[in-house]
């Protein structure tokens, strides 16, 4: 089923993230690829998800480390990936992507199109776009 969540202001990010979290919890999706242009709000949205999931450390885009691991008392391990600087599929295999995708942890991934061959059919793909100041998440669940 197609879903569309609109975020009209920064103040609505928490409500939208809460709505999204409810949907993924109901579907048991744990591997989520967030696609969208630079500056559209992927990191902001993921940080709000982390906060709602009880992660106390401040998340940032793990651009230089590729993956940041967080622990939530309620949700367990949550991995936040940023594939922006990935140059080849081999690099993502070197960080052990198969293990991350096969375990029971949550994985929130930015710039998944950089490693699309590796992630094919293994993730919920969420497109985040912006038009006239309104950000929209679109996904099939």
C-alpha cells in the first residue's frame, strides 16, 4: 500500500516521525533506505526517529564513519548508515553490510542509491522530496 507523509514545518518532524515509526512497527520493517537530494532532511528525520526510539546520544550523519551504532532499551541496536562517500560496492561489503542486513537490528540508510545493487529487495525504500517548502515521504508498505 502506498503511503505519503507530508512535513510542512520543522515543528511537524516529530509528529511525522512518530507516524512513520508506528507504520514500520506494524509492518516489522527494520531495514529502511532513505533516498532524497542533499539537504532534503534525511538526517533530521532519522535523528527524530532515533530520539523517538529512545536513543539518548545525539545522532549525526555518519558521513565519515559510514555507520553509527546506537542502542535503545526498547528497540535494541539501531544502525545509521550514510553511503554518500561510498565509491564502490566493494567498500560497502568491506564494512560488513551483509551482517547488518541479516541481523535483527534496525538499519536506517542515507544515500542508498550509491549501493543500490547491494540493497536490492532487502529494504523498505523511502523517497524524501521537497516542493514549495513541504517535505514528503513516499513509500510502499
